């Protein structure tokens, strides 16, 4: 398996050769409808929290939505396929401004 360990990329390394392996524990309680993850399914980094949510079985507690799979000159936009289920915002900028007016 390919891994990044302590800043060095190893294209072929076995799990038993790792000096440390992450593990996850389920939280004691997960409050439903407390968190929402905005992400892009096209982002190679955003899939990590999405995988953790699914791995830990937090799908009922943490809702997830994605912006459109292309970043435009205006930033990350929602479209007909990928819409904002909470505030019906057209883009992430509006969500940032909603959370903190004057955000820069």
C-alpha cells in the first residue's frame, strides 16, 4: 500500500512496517443535526473527513453536502445536482458571509 510516513512517501509499504497506525473510536454520543459538512466530491482532500464520517457510522449525526464538481471564477458554487440543503445558498461565499459578516 502507498503511505506517507513522517514526511516520506513510500509507494509500497506493508501495514506491519508502519511505525504508527491511526485508529478511530466511536464517540460516546453524537448529537443529531449538530454538524453539517460542506465539501466538494471533486477535492482529493475533502474525501478524508467524509470517509471518517462513514467509517465511524456518523451518517445520521453529521449531514454532508457537496458543491458542484468544478470551481468557477466566483469560487465553489452549488448547482441543480449539488444544492445547499440548509440555507439554499448559491455558493460558499454566501455561507461564509452568513456565518461571519465581513469575513475575508
